[in-house]
C-alpha cells in the first residue's frame, strides 16, 4: 500500500514564533494520521527539526541547488539541508519554474542532488492557465515527467506533486474528474517508464488551493495519495482537518 503524505509548504512565511504551530498541529492530528511534512523557510530548518522532534512531523526544505557546494551566493545545497536534520526537499515548484526560469533539466539535476544527500525529492509538475485553456494539460505533464524525473527513481526517494498553476492560491480547484484524469495519467506514465513495482508505489500528491472544505473531495481520487498545501498549512487549525480527511480516505 502506498504511503499517504500531507505536506505543507510555508513558502516565504513564518518566523521562529511560527514553530509553535508544529506542537499545536500534533495535538490536533488523528491517531491514524498519515505522514506529515512541513517545509518552512530555510532559516528555520534547524529550529523546525528541533521543534518537531517529539511530534513525529517531518521537516523539509523548499528548494536546493544542484551543486553540492561552490560560489553560489544565497543558495543552499542538498547536503546543507540534510545537515539540518531535514528529510525532504521540494524541487521544481511552479513558482521556481516561473520566477527563476527553472527548466525540467534543472529540476532533474536538483532531484539527483537531493538523492545524493539522502533526501526525498518532492518533484512538482503542473500546467499553466494558458495550457489548461488550450486543453494541453496532458501533453505538458508528459513532457515535465520525461524531463524532470531522473533515472533511478524509487518510492523511497521521490514524491510527485501535481499542482495546476492556475489553481495555486486562486481558490480555483479542478473538478474531481479532472484530478482523476491527470493523476491516472501520471501513474500510467511512471509505470510505463519505471515498471509497476516502482510506479505503483510512488506517492502522488495534489496541490492547488487545497482547503479543509475541499480536501475530502480531492482525496476520493484513487491515485491521489496526499496533498501539497500552501496557505492552509501555516496554521494548525487549518491544516489538521486536511490531515484528518487524508487519514479517512
């Protein structure tokens, strides 16, 4: 059975005081809670791992550089992330692809760097509003899967997160039928490339305006194994119902 994962991406939000939300979240989670991951800003990684130690919540970073070290002012390597005690790193988020012009090849290199450091790579894919309107979603997803996923992917070193860009932070959510179509397509593509033994076990997350009031609907999809949540993960009271909905799915 594939593991379920509720992942929270805090983006550029939070200070040390925000880490109190981790203990509050633990108190609100059901006994049958799935795996829970919080990805705070890089300056909080050390303290987040300390704060999460007694909660069972995993900590991840929001990005990494493809190189292990070097003259890359302002960047952070996967090895540095691992040194904080973190277990995961998000790569290829749409905000990185758009604002920093990161391409599939960059995402693939970052995923390989994450693996080399012993981290699980949360590889993000998703189509733009223009591609969605032009009914090019599956073509875009196929291309991103081919270009962003390195050889050697396994169910222990990779999570794939589908985030339709037009739904992130907009309040717009695809219909259940649209979510099912894309996630089934992704599952088929990774099984075709990596084989059923690996492809069947890779967790697939949905992301894009996931809220407490729509989470149960989203988790009805057979190939949705969890969620990558933005704003609703900042507060325990908002994230806990999403975790509970995933646990009950």
